[in-house]
C-alpha cells in the first residue's frame, strides 16, 4: 500500500507504525520517547502528525499509529506546528535545564509563554523510557511513581533498589540526559547505589558491574564474562585459528 | 394477609442507621407475634435513590412508602400494618399533602425504571428473589439463541454504552464476536469515579445478578469464557454483594463450568480497583487487571481486537450490562421505543447540587434538563435562580440557563460542549462561581491524570495554576486566550479520553460565562461572591430587618448590630465565608469586589 507523507509516496504494509514508515523513507518526524528497541508508548507526543483519510483529517501519534489504509500525512501542518510548539514549550517548562529540549524549542520556534511557571531545575521530561528499558532488561528496578502532575521516576520507596544491577541502561536511553551515572576509577553510582566496576582481565577496560555480569551470565546460562568485547574477539579468533588454520 | 416490609439498605440509608431500623422492626414483629393479625416479613433491599430522605421503608403490597424512618418508629409501623398508614412518615409533596405510594411521589412518578428495575424491591443477597422477578430468564432465552441472534437483538435495541462514550453496544459485541482469536474476555467496568455519581454503585449494591446476567449474555454473544468485574475498592457493599452473587449463581449452576446446565462455561471474578480515577478508562482498567500500572494506551487498535493480555475483550459499563437482560427478554425493538432517535432507552442520572430533591433518577433519553431539574428535582433550593448544570462528571461541561430545554441525550450534550458521561448532574444556583467550578474540576483532573502524556500532565498543571490565579485575583489579560490554547492542545493531542475531554469544564464555562472570567480578571470581582480573595460582604441597610440571624451565624463575630436595628459587617474581621449570606432571609447580605470596600 502507498501512503503520502509530506507529499512523498511511501510504500508500507498494513499495520506498520507510521513513524517507522516515515523514518524508512527518510521523512523526519521529531521524537523524544521513541526507542527502536522498545515498543512505542506515545508519551511525549512530539511525534504527532495530521493524517487525512478521505477528506477527514485527524491528529495522531505516529509512533503508535498503525497504518490501516491509504492516507496523506502532514508532519508540519499549521495545526501540528501549533500543538507541537505548545507541547515542547510545556516540556521546556518542566525541564528547563535540558539542552535537547531547548534546541528543539528553538528549531520549532515555540512560544515562550512567560506566564507559565517553571517546574524548577530539572532535565527529566517524564517520558518513562528509562523505566521501559529497565523493565525490558528484566530487572524492573525503577518505575514511575505517583500519578498526574506529581508523577516521578523512582526506585521503590526511593530506597536503593535490590534489583538494580547498575547497568546504566536507563541513563543510556534517556533522551534528555537526565539520569546521572556517576563513574569513578573503580565504582559507578546510580539510583543511590554504589557498584564496583569489573575490568577486563587482559587489557583492563571497564566491562561492567559484577551484578550486571552475573545477571547476563545467568540469563544466557554462560560463564560470567571476564574479558572486554575487543579482547573476547581476539581470544575467539585465536581459538578459531588454532582449530582450523595455522595448526594444519 | 401477610405483608412484606422492604427496608432500604443501600449505602446512604445504611449510613443513616437503616440496620437499626431493621433490628427494631424485627424486635417489634417478634413482640407482636402472638396476637398479630397480619404476618410480616422484612427484606433488606438496595438503594431507592432518594437517599436524602432515608432510611426508606416500604410496605408491600399496600405500596406505602415511609421516609426518614427512625428505629423508634418501628412500633407505629408494625402496629399500622393492614390499617391506616403512619401519616407523619409519609412524603410531603410540594402542596403540603402527604402521599402514600412512590407513584404519587413527584420524585418517582416521572421515572421509568429499566436498569434500576429490581433495586429497592429485591434483597440483593437473595438469588431466589432475583429469579422470582424474572431473573435469569433472559439468560435462559439467550442460550436458545445463536450469538448472531443475541447481537442482532442488542443492535436493534440501539443501546449505547452508559459509561460515557456512548458507543453502540451491539456493534462492539459484533466486532468482538468477529475475531477468531481465543480466549476472549468480558469485563464489567465498575470503577465509577465521577464526583457525585453513584448509579453503578447502586446497581452493584442493589441488583448484582442483573449485571452478572448481562455479562453472561454478552459472553455467549462474543464467545468469552472468562470475565472480570472491576469494582473500586471503596464500594465495600458492592464488592460484598457481587461476590456473594457470583458464588450463589455458581452454586445454583447458573454460572461456572456449565452455564445453566449447557455446554458453555463462564468464570467471573472480581478485581478491586485501587482508587485511581483514570482506571475507569478502558485501557488503563485492563492494564490494572493485568497487574500493570493503570495507564491508558493509544486506542488505535481497539480493545475488542486486542484488550486484556492482547486478546479480544469486550468492556461494558455496569448500567449497560444491567439493561441487557431486559433487551433480550422483551426484545430490542421494545427497548428502542423509549428514548430519542439516536439515544435509546433510559438513563440513570445522579441528580445532585442545589436542587430540592436529590438522588438517583432513571428517565427516558431525550427528556429536557428542565424536566429533570424542575419536575423531578423540584427546582432550586430556596427558589433561587438556576445558573448552570454540570453534566458528565469532571470531563463534562456546564450548561447555562438559556439551554435548559435541551433534550438530554448523547449527541445533544456533546454538541453543546458537555457530555452525558456516566450521568452525573450537578445543579448550581446563582451563588456558584463558574470559574471556581471549572478550577475545581481541573484540579481534580490534575490529581487524577495518570501523568503519562505531556499535554495532560503538563497542560493541566498550568491550567490549574492560571485558574487559581484568576480565582485569587492574579488573573492577567490574555489568560483566557492562553487557557483556550492549552485546551486545544489537550483536546487534540492528549493520549486518552480523560485528557482529551479534560478541557470541557473550562471551555464550556468560557463559552457560556465569559463575562464572569472577565469580571475576575479585569474588574477583580467575583460576581457570584464565591472567590474569597475577590469578595467582600456588606449588609444592604434598606433590606436588613435586624433579625440578627447573620450575627449568630458569623463564626468570627464580624457582624454587629442590635436586634431590630440594621446590622453591619466589619470588613477587617470578616473571613468571607459567606455564612451570613446563606442564612439571610431578606437578601440583605450583598457582595462586592475586594478593593471597593
């Protein structure tokens, strides 16, 4: 089936998410809470677009909107620019310290809205991507707490979580760099918990926290890793060479 | 001849000691047993809907209704059985005359009871009582029908979801039945959370089997073998009665492994809601049943296709389900005779606020707001002017006086910016500030929003801040326009129905009461005299009769004046509580802006 995004003809299958179709065809739709490895949630809502089906137009969230029939899609219509501008302005009020949001606001020339109060120094936009990453990995150490305007990302009861393995995935997926993982020579501090850092037995490169290595090993029924990625490859290459190559 | 004494043991009457009335009546019957002319049986029933006049006691078959019954009245009631009714306990109509039966009571006489048909008549804890009123006959009939026939019947009835959105129930069932993907689930939404609404509670309390029967028929139609009733945990009596009803029905072979001895099975269980308003939204409710955080998801893929655990799921509201047995039993076309062209049947409303008679009323779709408020509700308390009625709960809108003749149905209310919602109806008089009312609802939604999507979480917070500013005299030029812009963003781009409809109270009050907003912002006056920061009270010397009622009412001693002489209010001491104005019988207490006095 063919849909038209910003006038560009795009081939897609029924049921594909609109955002995926646009990205595959090189049409840019801004996103914040979208991550390729995790299912779309439609939290941040900056990826809203206007679709037109048989003359009826509607605002939809492209990351979770499955294409069911032929349609025209407008990524930057007047209506969308107005709404996206408002949404970005609102996010900026919540996360005034986020450089990413500031840049997006500048790019989309969003209204400043001096009348609205700022939330206070913060970078988090409450998209919940971190909690979804944590859940997808299976530890579920952080989650959203409370609801409504009081919503927060937290470990249970704000105590250091027994389930946290210090992998730092939450920090890595965060679109606004709001999660601080403090890292020293031989420790990593995140969510109020300090972890030792293990180093590659060959080259001394950081390979993760003991909890993380143990967790991965258990999940994959393997021996806990002791080498970094580069040294592991070298070792495998050596084994291969020994088995199939130079020995003969 | 024996008599049945029906004592209302709905939540409202229980709070007014109706259990003590039951005990007193029992004792009295036991005392009188030896020389009693008439035999009497006591039955504890569900809510009669006229809670402000509870506890309600009815004598059948004489059809006598007593109101505000005290345990001490037991002797008189039992003594009068078979004779003249106890005059002082009868309802006093507007003309001062006492009326004997419910049919003569102006609160009840215009009502047509379908969803509430058994409530107040049967003992909700007694399965036999339900069966004796024709209960489970519809299920028996449905078992002899094909799913297609059941769905056609429901479609013919024109029944639309009573939870708020008004989606066609028949169409929902047809879509769910069309998916060849098992297992399927049927869910009853009993997470009623609108402030002031209690129709679902009343049905679950007072006639739980009707809901179970509706679910069983729905399960047959769509091919579900498992069902859940999601009931909020605050509804203690409902939980107890529904649990008992499920057990009784299973024991009697009506539900369970073999529905009425046939080849179908249906397991129903209760899931208790944890008190989140947003869990009344279907997808959030399902997330909650699954054990996840109660947050809605985008509904581009409908729950009938992928709902609970990604399986086809039919979710219906309590009141919708309670209508189903009647539709199957009497036929869809019979049901469709009541109501308007596009809204069929009856609707239960929780009529509350500044009306003389408050309570649960079931009326045909399409009656006018005026009929509801003036004929059934008896008009505004103290005959003050009507100002607005807020329909549809926190996401509904406020409808002003010049639109009182609008018919109440799904489409008309939506057209005018309000909505049917679950049927809450809060009546306001001229002493209600519409800005403050809108602020109240925005604040409610701020607390109850799940906080998942940006427009709802952030937009509502700022709307609340602006509304609070306006109510406290810090409103600025441009605030109304800014509110409208925020509302547009919410309506168009919020994730779920809660966010999308959250602007309704603000938008309708701006639309119909814009001058009130402007008075707050530009003139620093609250015309209704409600917003404390913008209101000061004074006494009109020409009207004051010196009765001193206000002086006695004032909690801070701010009113001065001798009996029979004009009174005055000390502005510095006054805390603007409005108590003096409430009690004054001569309209002598007036309000004005803060800075003017």
